[in-house]
C-alpha cells in the first residue's frame, strides 16, 4: 500500500495512530484550506496558532524522516477543502488510499465516511489520544437514563488509577469543590504568563492572517500561544510551578484586570495535540504526591481533563448530529451585536469580550457565568451562541465547544450536560468578581434605572421558562422565592427585563455582515 496520511490542524501529535507503521513510500499531508478558516469567522489568534503549529509540526515530521507535503493557503493549485485537497495530493503522489484519524468535527467525519468506498478509498482510524473512545463512552452511557459526569469521572479515576489509593479516592473524597470557590482578595500577585518569542514561521503566518482575514474578530498583538510541543511543555512546567497551587481556590473567581489568574491555559495545546491529556494529568498528580500542590487544586484540575473533557467528547460523538439541533428552551434571539465589539455598559460583559478579543481566551467561569449566562437569560438561539464560541476561542474545536455551549451554558440539550441551567443574577457576579465596582449598574437593585440588568433578566427568565424548569428538583428553592414575590414586584421586573430586551441589538448571522 501507498497511503496518503492526512493530518488535520488539531492532530499535531507524533504518536498519532495514522503515523504508526507507515509503509515506505507513504506521504504525510498537512493542508491549509480556506474552508476550515471560514466556516465560522475564527479569531485571528486561533487561525495563526493553528497554521503556525501545523507548519512547525511539518518541519518536525521531515526532521524525523517522513515524506511530507504541506499545502499553503495561497497555493494556486490548492483545492481549498480538506477532502478535495487530500484527494488531489493522493493523485499527485500516486497514493492508493487516504488514511485519517477521526477528526474533531462530525461535519468532517461525515464527509470522510462518504469516501470510504470511493475509487480512492479513505480509511478512518480511531483517535487514541484520549482516555476513552466514543465506543467506550457509548457502552458506559447505554441504558443510563440520565448520564452524569460525576459517575463517569469516578469510573475514570478507578480505571486510570489517577488520585487513587487502592480503590479509594485520595484524601477520602472524590470532589473538593467546596474549597474551590474563594473570591479574589483585595490585592493578589498573579505570576506573569509565559511569553514565547515569535520565530519567522509565526511572523509569516501572522502577516498572512492579517492579510486574508481582515474582517475577522480579534487582534494579534498579544499572541503568546505555544506553537510547538517544546513551547507547550514550557507552559505546562510554568503551570505546575507557578499556578497550580492556587488554581483550586480561585478557580471560580473573576478579575476585572487579569484575564488568566491561575488557569493553566493548556487547553489549546491539548486540543491541537501538542500535549497529551495523560501526561498532563500525571504531571499534575505528581505535584500532589510530592507535596508541592494541595489536593483541592490537583483534584479540581484532573476532574476537568479526565472527567469533563472526556465526558463532553463522549456526548458529542454519541449524540451528533441530532445534538446540534437541540433547543430545549425553544429560543430564537440572534447574538447580541456587542459580542463582536464589547460595546456595552454592562462592565463584566465588556471586560470578558475585550479579553476574548485581545487573547482568544476567557477562562471557564467568564465563559459560563458572564457571556454564557447573559445569552441564556436573553434566550439567545443555540446556533448563534455556539458559532460565536467556536469562532472566538483559540481552544475551540466543535467536539468540546458544542456540548459546553449548547448543553452546559444554554441548557438546550434538556439536561445531559447539567442537571440544571447555570443561570445567575448580578449578585453572583458581584460576589465572585470585582467588576461591579467599575460598572454603572448596581448589582443590589432589581428594578429602576441603575439596576443591574442581570437581575431582572434572571427573574424574567425563570418566569418565562417555568413550564420547563419549575419541576426540576434543583430549581425548587428558587421557584419558591419567585412564587413568594408579590405581583407588583414581579410585574415591575418583567417590564424592566422586557424593556432591556426590546433595546438589545442583535448581530447579523455570519456571512451577512462584517465582524470586526
Ligand atoms: C480551525 C482550523 C483552521 C482555521 N484551519 C485549518 C486548516 O487550514 N487546515 C486544517 O487541517 N485544519 C484547520 N483548522 C482545524 C480544523 O478545523 C479541525 O481540524 C477540524 O475542525 C476538526 O476539529
């Protein structure tokens, strides 16, 4: 056989299954294609990261003796979609099959599966860089009425032995979240994040991105993503030494000035394949075993990577393509226009969007409780919000972005990702952040000209969706409070929220306008 191995932009791992046992004469192809950079208006830094990492990886493969074809975006012969470009190259090199590892999106998986029995057959290979395969997950989920991450996570702990002492969890508990909810103190020194020097490859790619995608969101000024495994390992070391010990306790805190706090920001390197989830979890566990990091930090981190990350991937592959069409709360509002500009008086939203624009990053709790929560409370349609998250975050691949946005943030999957929606009022944001003191709205007021809009939106959301949500046992308390409110107060809140929503401008869908 003379295979062409197609490597995608998020398959940059030297131990990738399709690279193993490659026969003499096999060709490895990496393809920059217009179709992948434009199906959503990806952030400048996301495109620059992926293309620079692909170009560096191609060089590493050549250094290891592989025969590599690298298609650049502006090659006039480039067929500009992954499937057609791979087939063009297979013809060019006289290859008799195309091999590819399961991509990170159902859209591509489907397109590739349709070619399995073509004259030039495609061979699809399982991705074994994760702790589980979609098949494993399906077997676990089968017959469970309500699959829950917590059960899955415990099984994964037992299976891998991570943070286990014999058959018991380290420290006698599976979960230390109650220690992980500290707001930030008045003053706090956060370590400087690692900066990587841009080499000529990254500079070239940055110029290409500025030239080809001038209307896409974001800027390139703060580009510090690791574009090689070596740099990613440097970021991992930085996280272990400087951030992990405090990661846990400040995990849910939000700062008006610091976009990163004690978060690892390893998700982009993990999702592109520069780091493996196993090596990251093992390194984090070692910090606990050797007494350098507390268990609440270490367990909290491992739960993200071993629990949530694998769980969302399992849900994605076992529920697609139906999952993407779920809209349990039947919402239809377009994306608020200020998600593309940051131009809003709601200070928490303004800062989360500005940080996203400047870094192609916001941490979990900003994504969930600020931009996500606001969209939930405004009945933004799942598709509109999901496309935004997929576009603006450097770490966003659909397998992880979709369950997190459609499921966890918008509760549109009817409760597979979370047993209740993560809706919250301005009071919660005030407790966990220092945004409100810079904001013209008052988080303690529900109605009136100075009231924080999150408050009336929150109660109006609960009212609007009472049919779907009030029977949920985890929502009982809050619906009790709503019922005890007198009618006048409820009417005033509803009016305040309706007036706000009536003024809220929405952005045109992608492809119908400019995104700056
Ligand atoms: C996101 C992205 C972009 C912007 N460009 C490319 C590309 O030119 N070539 C490529 O192979 N992959 C790219 N990607 C990543 C793919 O979109 C990603 O591999 C699939 O969506 C599956 O996760």
